[in-house]
């Protein structure tokens, strides 16, 4: 598909590969590695900036679980890019990710949680790295991905450590590391686990970057744009489904116009407006999913169907990747009034 834009290539793969298999993939409980490889083979990992966001949106329109596993890499690439400036190993690893030779995820809770750290790092007796203890409540892509960029705290310092998960992918166990699969109501094929670290030993050679906890928290809002494309993709799916029914063509057109405004707001938002812009995208996804269920009628409650899956996925988008400011904006829209 050499002459197509990244968005067009992503849409073609979402419609021809992902959407037809989505119910089977959800029933199997795991995004097939062949999906990730096919998307990478189409050159979609090379997309950057607005193109990369358009890719996520189109993938999410077809299959949110695959888009969700796919988007994990955005954060990994950012930190490997920073690490690669100092260490050629990380530049090489980043090349592998961009070429689709490897796929990685990210676990940020120790970097972003105020108060006690989710994962504590203490220097090893032999001086070669750290011992990690704690639990990370959400880690996506367990058993699917080659590596995870895990954050851990040593006092006020946050360490970004790239853990090799080849053994986990092959079905094996790593001493000190245990992923407990979460029974998700939506995107269960993302294989999201609670990750327990119990005296897990990591070498100094796995350190990609370091940061100060307060600085990372203060800079967090600037990174909120990409996950917004998951919500845009769900809306896009509803626009197309409604449009396919002549009785709802006018509503589909109105929803498409709202989608354009919400996307433009996300694209223009700086850190100050990003939480509200993200909340607007999620609010639209929630309403669009409800509209699709209503347009479908009673059969929307029969699984598996496009409408019931879309409503379940809208629930996921309400709570995933949230921040206190996003949640307050959403709650304020649903239930006017001040928090206690
Ligand atoms: C199915 C699923 C899969 C997920 N997979 C991953 C994953 O692979 N990797 C990953 O890192 N996360 C993952 N998450 C977590 C997600 O990104 C959010 O951290 C989580 O949804 C926050 O929701 P909450 O309601 O638990 O937290 P809330 O209490 O609403 O807090 C939201 C987030 O804001 C942070 N926060 C609180 N105060 C501040 C502040 N002042 N400034 C900045 N941040 C603040 C919190 O630490 C938390 O991360 C996943 C979530 C879900 C539901």
C-alpha cells in the first residue's frame, strides 16, 4: 500500500484484518502477535506526530484492544529516545521498535503516583543495579510484548528500567516477577495484569533514564494527548456504524462534526487544557456508544455485538489513563456540583 497515507493504511488494516476478527480475539483473550507484526509490516510504526495519532484512531475504530496494546509503545519510544542520546544501546533498541522487530509496553505508576511509591528500588549489595519490591496495578500486554519500561522509585528519584520479557512471552517464569491477569470487562485481549515484584533483581545495564518524582508529576499533563486518540477512534466507529443506516445518516453527520471539533481541541491543547480536552473526548465516546446502542435497539444487549462491545469499551475509556483533573471534568459534566 505504498501510495496511501498512514491513516489510510491503518484504516484498511483495521477494516480488513482487525474488525473481522475482533470477537474471536476477545474470546481468545489475547491480541495475536501476528496483528502487531502485520501493522508494523505496513510501516505504521514509522508514523510520527499527527500521523501516529491518526493510526491509533483508525486502529481503535476497528479493534480497541489491539490499538491499546499498540499505543503502549508511544511512551517507551519517548524515554528510549531520551536514553539513546546518552547510550547507543537504547538508540538501537528504539530502531528495533520503530521497525516493528520488537514491541514494548510501559508501566508508569511509580513515576506518577503521589505519596508512597508503587515500586521501590534499593541498590544491590554487589553495586550492579537494584532490587525491586512492590506492585504495579496495571501493566498491559503481559505475555504479548518483548519488553516493558518499568518505573521504580529510589527515594525521590524515579528510575526507568527496560525489562526484557522474552521469557514471559515464551510462557516461562521470571524469579521475583509475577503477573496476575485482571478479569477486565473490556479490552480483555490486552492481557492487562497486576504486576508483583518481590525481591526482583535488575542489572544497572537496564537503566534507560532517571528523573525526579516531583518534576515528572509536574510535567505529566503535557503527555496526555496520545491516549485521547483511543476515544476518538471509538467515536469514529460509531459515526461509521450510524452512517451505514440511512435512518441515522443525519445523526452520523452531526457526530462526525463533533468528532472533528473534539479532535481539533485535543490537537491545539497545551498542558493546561489537555485534561479538559481529554474529558471532552471521553464524554463524546460515552455518548456515541450510547447512541449506537439505541440505534441498534434491544439486540444491543446480546453478545457478542458491535453495540455491546462498544458500550463496554466506552466504560474502559471513562476510567483508563485518567487523572484527577480528567475525572473531575467528566464528573462535573455528568453531575453538576462541587466535590466535597
Ligand atoms: C485496563 C487498564 C490498563 C492499563 N494499563 C496500563 C499500563 O500498561 N501502563 C500504565 O502505566 N498504566 C496503565 N493503566 C493505568 C492508567 O494509565 C491510569 O493510571 C489509571 O487508569 C488511573 O486511574 P485511577 O482511577 O486508578 O487513578 P486516579 O486516582 O484517578 O489517578 C489517576 C492517575 O493520576 C495520577 N495522579 C494523581 N495525582 C496526580 C497529580 N497531582 N499529577 C499527576 N498525576 C497524578 C495517579 O497516580 C494515577 O496514575 C491501565 C488502566 C486500565 C484501566
